[in-house]
């Protein structure tokens, strides 16, 4: 079920593992980060990922950890683990949600950004659904 690198197998040098999180407990995330650090992975920010993909950066064992939506637990649970382990993540936030209950506030965003441990990117202004076809398919269909 998991690619070989998760259990200590080697990457072929052309793979950038990407882990997408929405919510996770601090202890489980700490375990993930410690595993990555112990096994020599280097977490990238968005610019680092682009540089690696464009072959401008020779990072060995790169990994990209992303968080969606900007929920408050990014600050309360994830950020302390990032400071402890030195891991970096990319957080995709919807600015319209900042400051609403259950989501980050701007002070938290500024602190995490200033630490260099969290790279913030846009998840759309309001995280609205974007129609790409006149026909609704998939999980939206009845």
C-alpha cells in the first residue's frame, strides 16, 4: 500500500514524495517527522520543491509535507513539532477564513512564517469550489 521509501527503501532520484495533511495529532505528526529526520529526508518549502523539480537543487531524499485549509491545530499541534524537529511544511490557506473560529489568526500566521518552518501558499481566497465542467461528476453526483 505504501511506496518502498516509507519503509526505508530507496528513492530512484526522480521522486518527490508529497504528504498531504488536513488534521493530525501532535504525537502522530511528531512520529512522522522523527522518522523522516532519522532516515535523512529533507523537507522542502514550495520554492525548494520547484527548484528540485526543475533540477536546480540537488537535494538528496527530498520530501514535501503540506497542510490544507489553515485550521488552528496547525499552530497549536503542528508548529511546536516543527520547531522541535526542524522540519518545514507548506500550508495552503484561504485568507477569507483567517480569524474565524477554528482557523488561524494573522498573528499566528506571521509567527509561523517568521520561523521559517511554515511556508504559506494560497488555497484560494475563500476555498470556493471551481466548476471545470458543465456536468457534475464524482462525489458531487447523486
